[in-house]
C-alpha cells in the first residue's frame, strides 16, 4: 500500500434523528462530480462554471453544514486552482473541518478498462500527487471514472492506497440475478482480477436522475420525498441521494437539445430546499460517503462480489446507451484518437528515461471527454497536443521481426483445390476460401487436435433458422445505415510467396469506398498465422466496421468449460466462464446505438477455449485500437461461439459525423495461435 499523509481530523456533522414505528433510518449520502473538461463546454466558459456551479456547492455545504462529497480529477482541481484559487482554499478548509469529503478519481477522467495498466497506474499516481499538493491530503475514496468498471482496476486502486471505491449498483446488479436486492443498501466487496478485494459503496443512477428532474423543475419536492421514503426499510440502511455532475445546475453544458430549460428559480436554491426538507424528515439521516463503510459488519453487507460478468464484462453507468463503446469507437474519431494514444504509450513504455510530465500529458489526452460531445475547437486543441507530444518522443522500433534465414519454398506445401487454397507445414494446416476473400475455412494445429480449431460453419450447419447463415472466420463487414453491406467476401485470385521466412498470401478486394488489401502470413516452424487488412479508403461513412471474426469449432471445444479471457485495464487477465448462458456484446441498444458491450483488450490478447485447449488472438493496438466482442449461444444440441473485433461503432456521440477520415490507410492486424489448456 502506498504511504498516506494523515487526514485532517473531522467532525461528524450529520444529525441523528430518531424515528419510531419500527422503521430503520435511511442513511443518505451524496457526492457531486466536478469536471472542467466537460466535453461540450468551451474553455472560456470555465470561470462561469466555477461561479454558477462550484461556488454554490461550497456555500451550500458551509451554510447548511451538509456532509457532502465532492469528486474531481487532478486536472479539474488544477484548472480551478489556476482560475480561482480561493475556491480550492475554501474546499480545503471545508474538508479540514469535516464539512465536506473529497473523493478522488485520478489525474484525468479516463476510461480505465480501455487503457493499459501502466497508464491507469500513472493516472492514480499523478492524481494523488496533485491532490496532496493542492489540498494537503490524499482522498480515501475513489470514484470509478464514468462508472466504467473492470476487475483489473481493483488491484490498481488498492496499490494507490484507496480505502474503498464508488461504483454504480444498477448495471452489475441487473446482470447478476443471484444477488440479493437488499445488498444495494449496504457496502460490499468488489473482487479484483488477482483475487484481492476492495469495499464498494453503491452509487445509483435512478435516484440521481430523479434528483436532477426535481432540481430542473420536472418533479415536485413532495414527489421526490415520497420516492426516497419508498426506500426506507425495517432496518437501518444506506442510500445514494445524488452521485453525478455539478455542471448541470444553473448552467447548461449544451450537449443535448433535450436539456431542461432554465427557469427563474435558482436550481441551487431548489437543492438547498431539498436538503433542508430531508434533514427535517425523521425517516432520513445525512452522512458522508465514507460513513457507509461503517455498515460493512451488518448482516447482508461485506459479500465478495464479481461486478463483471461474461455478458457484461465492463459495467458502465446509467442506461444501456452509455456502454464502453461510447469512448472506444464512436465520437468524432475515437479509433484514431485511441490509436495515437496507444502509439504514445508504447513510446513512453519503451523509454527508460521517459518523463513524468509526458505520462501526465498522455493521461490528459486519454480523457473521456475528448471522445464524446467534444466541440470543434477543443477537438482541434487535442489534436495539436497529440502532435506536440508525439514529436518530442523517441520513435518506437518496428515490430516486424524477420526470420533471417533462407526458407525453401517447399517448406510450405501450397495447393489450389477449386475454391480453396490449402497450405500445410509439418505443424499445421490452413484452408482459405478464394471465393470468399480468403476467409478461413479451417485451421488445424496438429499438436492440439486432428480437428480444426477455428473456421467456417456453413449455411445449414444449424437447424435453427435464426442461425441459418454462413459463419466465416477472418473477414470484415462494414454496415452503413440504409445501405447494403460492404465485405471482403468476394472472389479473389490470390498470390503467394515466401517473405522473411513466412508464407505471404495476398489479394486485393475492390469496394465502393476504395480497395482493401488482405494478407495472410503463415509461420514456417510453429502453428499460427496472421490476418492483416489494409483499408485504403479516403473516408468511411458512419456505420459499424467489424472484422477479425474468429469462429470456434463447436465439435472440438467442450461446451461445459468454455470461457474467454482478456485484460481490461489491469495487469492480470480476467477470465469469464460462459456457463452456457447467451452472450451478445454486439446486440444493438437502439437504431442509434450499435453495440451494448465490449472488451478493452488492453494487453492486445484475447483467448477463447475450454479446459483442454484454447485459441489465442493477438491484435496490435498501436496499428488500430480495436475492441473485442463475444457472441455465444446454445444452438440445437451444439453452440455458437465467436470473437469479433470492431474498428467502428455508432451512438449519439457519432451521429453528427457524416464520415471518418482515419481510414486513409487503416491497418488491422491480428494473429492466431493455439495453446494447450491451463
């Protein structure tokens, strides 16, 4: 555990109020999320945000002596200190007197499950340093940024020295039917990927959305108090009153046309009336967020829980449209932005003398707000900072490793058999379908099985009409709303040659957007092959681009022990047993939101398999920061199990983008190898 400076002594400012009738007190806690990097707020508006939103919050705490939490990134705290240092001084004073509780999140509000573990660690390290410099102490609680959680983050939070994390209940709870409903009112433990655990305090989306509706004049105070009263139980319990943005009160960020209009009454005044009414109501008691941890020894508390699941590997806040794809593959150009960040990361990681200031800048550039409703001017600004950082870093050596030896062509046995190109070595066999753009018809690792590990399941393989299609491996599909699909499943006349010790099979596919060059590279002395797509497209219309499909052979892998494994922002791989439960990460949420879940693949590796053998898929995130998606379903007496990579998805943050220019020479590279069981 990282050393910690002692926190200032705090006075308990919550008033205990007795209530009769055999009902337990509902202990209400709140925290306000401060974010000066808010995507749709221009930088020149930040002083107004501080004046209209942040100062009223501190005045409310001081005047009513409210035990409220305040969370901000290190970057936001630095910006406030630069623009209005008196505000930071007031926050420090309120925390010292116990009239406010500061909650950390890291230097930047980045999406932990989408970035490498080293970046997550740097984000916490730098953030804690900023907190200590500006506030004089390090926070005990950490808010999971954007409530985008993975089990890999737990060890990093523990290493940073946090006492507990704050995460939303609603989505993890909805994916775990075995969880007891009353657990949401008590702190539990979140289990990390390495088996460690950290207490979790539950935030809740519906209550904070109702809080916002009341403040915006869409609900009456009596109606809101009735809602809170419905959460009172027979025993004492805790409940999140509010846990979201501060910038939406008496200020409008301008993200949506549907934002509530600002009326004549001060919204912070309405908030003050709400808290005054709560304190006068005998059913409720206001507490600091950290005081929830006193309930860890209560019956029903302290259960060790996996917040993640195979169907929902990265839980995120609020409704389904707020899934992790929001920051991975949508926006103005999330793929391009994330890919450049990966290249910077690899340059920093390769340089033993890399500067902490450069890691700090990378954390800033990986911030979530640049990937959603970012304004045009701020988008230009982040591009300029990306370019400046890249120019001052040492270039990373090429990843291409040549086998420096002469390899006779007969090492590879290559034969064209009608529609198929058969390739064999002593250790493997690969069959490519020339009528379908070199899709993989089958791949055999002789050391693992006489049957193919992956390949194509032909039309009619399943009796179920819902699966009445061809399920290929190694192809791409671009879907644009109201237009026909664009794929590489066309007839090709491939060429092949031995290059740098490997067999290289290549073909070019013409599409309406431009050519796509496809290459298959086959190793000579070990089982495995690579698939590379070069998209030579000047622009690409907004849509979805899925590729790198890997379809497992259901006649080889044992259904009962199927799993997938990857890294989502941590050092330790997360393993997800399927338990024969359907999984579809690419299920659309609506006509506007194209996917529902995904994998960060932050080590560049996904594994699929069973207890006896598995397939390892490697991707180069610095070539294209693709995400992974699992599809699994029991079908007939068999099953369907597939990994799909994605380079582009759609949601409300990308709907205004007519086309994306990153495809001028997009290269998506993946490698498959087989492995024996663990």
